[in-house]
C-alpha cells in the first residue's frame, strides 16, 4: 500500500510539473505608450525691424527654438521701388504698413531673411500691403500671392542689390505657409491657398489649443484663446490682442513690467495645462513692434528661455510641424 501512495504522489507531481510547463507565462505590467513631446509654435508677423530680426535669432540660438517669420513683401521694396506693387483694387505704391525705409534697409532685411533660413527658421508669407482681404475673391487672393512671390524671388534685382548665389533656388521654394493680415479669412482665401502652392495657413482662431486639421491639402493652424489676467478672461494668444486688452491699444510704458508679468503668466499657464494634460500644440503669435515698451517680447524671452530648453518640449516652426505630420501620414499609409 505504501508503494501505491508513492506512485500516486509521483504521478501528481509529474502532472503538476507538466501543466506548469504549458501554462501561460506571467504577464508583464501594462506599459503606457510614451507621451509625445510638447510642441510650441512661435511666430512673428510683418518681420520689419532689423533689430528684432537679430533679437529673435539670438533668442533662438539660446534656446534651440525654430521660429516662423510671416514676411510682408512691401518691406522688400524701397521708396524708389514701391511702384512695383499694386494690391487688389489698389493703386500702385500703396500699402497699409509702408515700405522699406531705403535700399540699404531692404538689403539688410534680405540678409536677415537669408541668415534666418540658414539657421533653420521658416519664412512664411504675410501677403504684401497688409490689406483686409475679407471681401476679396479668389482671383484677388491669387493676385496678391503672385505679387508676394514675385517680389520675394526678385527682391535683389528689383532694388538693384547684388544677388547672392543660391537666392533664387531658395526663394522659389521657401514660402510654404501663410498668415492673413488682421487674421481675416474667408471661403475665397481657403480656395486660393492650395492653388497658390501653400502647404499651411495660420490665420484662424480657436477656442483653445488643438491639433490642426488638413483640409483640401492645406494644414490649418489656429491661434488659441488662452485665459489671461486676474479674471482669467480668454484672449487670443498674440501680443497685439494682449496690447489691446491691457492698454486699449495705446502705449503705457510705466505699466510695461506689470503687462509683461501678466503676459508671461498667461503663456506659462497655457503651456502648463497642455504639458500636464493632452500635450496639444501651443501656438503663440507676435509682431516685431515693441508694444507697451517691449512688454510682450520680454514675456516671450522669459517664457521661451524656460520651456524651449526642456527635454520634453520642442519649439519648432509651422513648416517643420507640417513636414513631420505629412511624413507620419505617409508612413501610416505605407504601413497599412
């Protein structure tokens, strides 16, 4: 009988061992997918003052950021060459924002454009004369885009400035993005953009940060509304809108530090909400004009100096964002 118990015990042990060999291995703890880096998109409209070109490029070098410059083409025309531009329905030589100050001023600006592009920045179009195109038709927009490209590509020749090697090749492919003056958009603009060869538009406004959709071949970015001030009232994330909010669009230099602090706090709060949340791209817009004694540039430099250097943050241009987005779409299509 003792022998029978031993055989039974051995058989049960063998069966347990065999079952263990064929059992599912223990599961590893669930691993969350890595979070995407926080994207910050910083841009400048008009791009006129040479000193602000230099200041923004220096900020980029300190922080590793890449910016987008939306250039108004009239700043590539001198007083002597201003007749080379005529906006839709306008007389030649007319502009809402003036022209370049002199031939030398134009030459200096062209050099800044070349340097910025060589450093990896994005040169976009802000049209030419800074006219409100809300009532323009598609043909009007196409005419304005054609003027912007023609003047950009031929700026050296138009102004009688020696053209550097490689300029023409660069200029013919540089302008892939657009922002409308006054952020004034409409059906005709969105019909004209793809026909004019633009890959993206940055003229819209959204209720908050969002992933830009691509419609009819054009990626559409939007400046978000962000909370600002003691009551956290929403405001478009652009320096001019802050300028109007803070001082009704008039200069109050004595309040510059207070306005800079408010702007910084608004930028940082909007950033923190995304960084700690969904990490949707955050877009901030600026001009080269130093409103309220430079308050908003001071806030920008403080903000970029803190966040653009973070390991989980990328301060990149619209062009680079679109290129990455399209590359990911192609990869997904090929993989599917």
